[in-house]
C-alpha cells in the first residue's frame, strides 16, 4: 500500500505575507461602508437617519442566514483549486462591483433612493460574505502549532489596520475632498478601493500553495471529499462547542464597542468638536496603536498569558473613551485629545484583534477534539456574522438617537443631540469593551497549554486511524 503523504506544516515568508495582504483590500472595502456608509446616505443622499439605521439593522437578519449558509457552502466545496480560493475570487469581484454601485450618484426620487440603498446594501453584505468567510477559514489550516498561529494571525490584522483605519479612516476625508467631494468624491474613492481589493485578493490566491488542510494525509483527504456539512451539522458545531459560544459573546461585545465608535465618531468630530478633520487625526493615531498592539501581541502572549493580555485589551479602550469624553467638555477642538484618546483606545484594539484571531482558530481544534469534525468555515462565519450584526445594531441605534434628538444634517445641533452623540460614540464603546474583557476572563479556558494538549490528542487519534487503516489493508491482502 502506498504510504500516505504528510503535508508540510509551515508557511514560507512569501505565503505568510501573501495571505496577510488579502486583508488590505478587504478592509478598505469594509472600512468605507462601515465608516462612511451611514453619513454618506444621510448627509449626501439625504436619506432620513432613522431609516438608514433601521435599514442597516434589518438587512442583517438576512445576513444571519446568509453567513451561516455560506459557511456550509465553503465547507462543502471541493475543487482542484481548493475550497477557499474560488470563493475568495468570487466574493472579491462581486463585492467590488456592488461597492461601486452603492457609491454611484443615483439621481432619483427619495423613495427610489431608499429602495436602491436597501438593495445595494443587502447585495454588498451577501457578496462580501463570500470573501470574508472563505478567507478567514484558511487560517486554522495554514498553521497547527499554537505559537506559529499566533505569529501568522498578526500579519493580516496589520494589513487590515492599514487598509481600514489608516487609508480609509485616516485619509478618507481628505481623499474624498481631493477627488471632488460630495457624491462624486465618494464614487471615485470607491473605484480606487475596488481596484485595490481585486489586486490584494489576487496576491493571496496566487501566493499560497493550494492546501486546504496541512495536517490531513492523502487518505483522510479523500474521506473529507465524501463528507458533507448539513445545516444540522452546522448548528451542532456551534451549539455543542462551548468555547465557540464563549468566543461569540466575546467577539460580539467587543465589536459593539468598535462599531459604536466607528459609526458615531465621525458625527462626534463633525458636530461636537466642530472639526471633522479631527477624525483623521484620531484614526491615524488609532491605526498606529493597533499596529503596535498587534506587533507586540506575540511577544506579550508568550511572556505573560492570554488572560493578562486580554485584561489590557479591555482596559485600554475604556481609558481612551474616558479621555475623549472629558475632553469633549473642556477642549472639544483639541487635536491632542483626539490623538491621545485614539491611541490609547486602539492599543487595546490591537491586542484584542490578535487574541480573537488565535482563539477562534483554537475553537476549530477544540470542536474537532470534542465533536470529531473540523468546521472551519462554519466557525469563522460566526465572526463575519457578529461583526456585521454589531455594526448594524450600533448603526441603527446611532440613527435612532440622531432622529429622536432632532438631528439636522449639516447644521448646528442641539445640546440633546450633542449629548446623544457622546453617549453612542464614547460611553457605549467603553462599556462594551469592559464587558468583553469580563466574559473572556471568566469563561475562556483555551490557553496555550490546553490547546497544545488538544493538538497532541488529535495527532494520536490520527495515528491510530492510520494504523487501523493499515491493518485493514493487510487483512484484505
């Protein structure tokens, strides 16, 4: 009998950065929707803030189903190009096209604009899901060693910060103004982002060898091709994986913190501070701090512990929001306050991003250990769903808050409106960051030692299966 071939477990440097750069374009396209989507529709297209917020939230009910279905589709995909790459390309091309449509001047009536905005936003969510789930589902299969996984996970997160926080958040406003401002500036910026997304995705697809799972032997590879993930399997993979449920709560609460800040701070700096350019200063400081947090994460987690690192991942964002809240009453136009608060907030954000990428991948191994089957795409579809849900709910609440407090686009706002903006963009992010920290410290049990023990057990099971297959083949002969 032909001896099973064991795939090489480590990524080359080129492969690591080819994988990571995929996050550059994807987070630029996500960033422009998450950061500017609402204010574009309220201040440029002139749609009611309450409608936009509610529409964003309602669209996520379909995404809740769509993300889960997409996870199953990816898990059930078996092509000669692998199961991830085809969906990465499909999601990239379709999502880029929808983005361009979303930011194109429509020149229609208010009612028609509301309909077009709804269709475009739902379509963007569906197409972006194709990329996001398939992209992040690759990670558990690219590295099995916990230390190597921690190192690899930092690279895409750094590219993500460069794309979303630095380029879109930090330079987005001046770029849009330089491209003509208004709907024209947004449209041209969307074309540039779409091109960057396509280029970065091609680098990912072409730069990584076609290996869906580097720990499977050729024999088990054939078995996987015959297995199908059903809807029942997908629900079981989530419900019976207690650590995945803990991860879901941790990710959801921290994403609420990020989404409230991202959705509200542009309004905060434009109307409370009176200078929307401060948003660029805040975001650039945020980008630098997130990158710093991600860079030091592997070192911190190796010298301290995952629990200690996540403790600071909750404390720093809350402290940053306290600085910004106090400063908004004393020196609302201060660039120093904007920079310092953004930097402090984002150090914790960087540590959290490094942590969540690692412990989500660990829940895949834990799920295989507990349930006997790997469900990478179903697991990582939870991350996509939670990110979108948090963004949608926070956007809806921001929209409702603006409507209830008498928000008028491009005008001087009332004190009630200004306080409402402070609450949704500063107070709520601090609260949710601390909740995420508490849940992690109390319920997450997948530390490095536990994961190493799980991987050893999975390796032993694999060896036992190989021995059993060998005995069966000899008996047949």
